[in-house]
């Protein structure tokens, strides 16, 4: 998949694009006040909008592509949508993007298969926290039959060379964001994707 010359700006999901009702098992959305506090503190504009976010946490981000001038609708899930949920999205006006944010990596392909039913022409973006627990977790995304844009948020340098090698094999991986107190490329030299840094301030 060819990467775009520009990448998504990550902003707090306080207003703007439409979103679906959170899944019953999903955590409650971050409070607007908390998101505003983090937004003022973080040099990246607090992309994940949660107070005292743990390293690698994702939350419910809003993704903005500065090159996309369409008046489109973004739908966000904090769970893997079912085929039925994806089909229902076609009833929304101007559907252009589906954003999936996870608290952990799916460990196998089976739960992800429903994503192959995403509406045609709709961009699907996944945001994953931390380093992949195993190569199988990376392969699960590679088995998908639709184009994906994947952003991985890591808590710091890789625990092993294998961790970097696994990400390099991830077909849809667009960017890695490292949350570090002192940004450094040390340990990321073998990464074959763009690298950004994120620092949270109290």
C-alpha cells in the first residue's frame, strides 16, 4: 500500500465528525474538561484526550487529514465492528472514514475478519497501543483483504530487535508514535516507517 506524503493530524475528539454509540463493554468516553487540559499540555495537542493517559493508551482520537477537503463523516469504534454494524454505516450521509481504536492488540485474525465487509471506498484506520505481543498479532492484520491505515503508539524503545522486525512486516503500518519523556531515535534505527514522538505533561 502506498503511503501518502502527509499523515493524519491527531486531535481530541470533542466535536466535529460523527461517531457511533460506544459499545456496551467499552469504557466511558473521556470528559471534555480532561481532554481540554491534556490538549493544552501536550506538544501534539493531546491526540488521545484522556487525563493521565497510560503509556501507549489510545482513547478515542479524531483523525484529520489536511489533504482531504471532502465534507465527510468519520465513524469511530472502540471495538471491532460486526459485519452488520459496518453495513449500517452505509445509511450515514457522506461516510468517508472508519476509525478503530484498541486498548490492546487483537491476537488472531478471526475477530478481524468482519472488517473485510467495510463499505467500499471508505477509509479504515486502526490505532494500536504498544508493541505487538507476537508476530501472529501482526500477521492477523496482514490477512485482511482491504486497504488499512495503521498507527501504532509505543511506550518507548522496542524491547527487542524482533519487535521492530515485526512492525516492518506490517503491510498497512503508516506511522509509529513513541511516547517518551526524552524523545530519541535510539533503538528505532531499524524501523522502516515514519517515527514521531509524544510527551505528556502533568
